[in-house]
C-alpha cells in the first residue's frame, strides 16, 4: 500500500531542498524522521512536516480500506522536489552608489510517497552503500586501457632509454655524468687570451 503527501510553496530553492531529500530516499520512516529532525538545513523542518503528513495519509487510507497497517513498516519509496514560482515574487535590495540588486524569492514543491511493500534489492543495496554490479565491469574495462595526455607524460620521462648490444653509444651512466661535468667546468674556467 502506498500513500502520497505533497507540500507546496515551501520557502527556499529547490536545489537546497534536494540536498535534504537525497538523504532520506529509500530509508525507513523512523530513520528518515531522525535524519530530518537533526539536520541543520532550513528545509528539513518543512520536509519533516510533509513526511508526517504522508504517514497520516497512510493510516487514513488503511482505515478506509479496513486494513491494519504498522507505521514502522513504512519506508520512503519516492521523494522529489520541483521548482516553485518566482514570478511576481521579486524584491529589490539597496546597493551602493544608488543602485539596486534584484532578488528572487524561490519556492519549491516537495512530494513524498511512502510504501509498506518489501523493498526491492536495488534499494537495499544502495541504502547499505554497496555498488551496483554494472560498475565493477566498467572499472575493469577502463583499467585495461592506456592512459593518454598529461597522465601518461610523467611515466614516459621516467623510463630509461634502451640501448642495443651493437650500438656505438654504449656509454655507462657514470661516464656520461663525468663528461657532462667536465663540459660545465670548462665553461666556468676563465679563458686565457693569447699574447700576440
């Protein structure tokens, strides 16, 4: 059995209310109420009212259908937030040097659907924090690929050049370093002018 409640024209933007709504999606009613009660977001108190209204709607629908329902068995099946109107709700805030900033007062509509049916497996897995089975396959595919661009550049510099056995430049690293050091020392030494 399902029950729906909606709260319209709530103060605050829809984006801010969605942050609160995302925390309670798929949770049990008692757990969701606890999250809303102790959340520091301003929208949480209004969403909590809507949640309690949905619980009351579920009890009322159960009484009409002559069914016994336990409110503790309910869980949040669907919850979403829609944008409300901002037209004709604009305000002007005084700004420096005689200017005025326009403010829009945002409103939103919240809809909550509760259910006492068994939770599907996908909702149970998300509630516990398990990854869906499709993600590891994607990760396995991406690990096999070569990385390009800036991510591959440092690796290419660290690889030492391979020398072949019959090549002319079979110099040891120490000899190469000594030769480079001698060239620098020669540049630093003062040059003597030839007397003519």
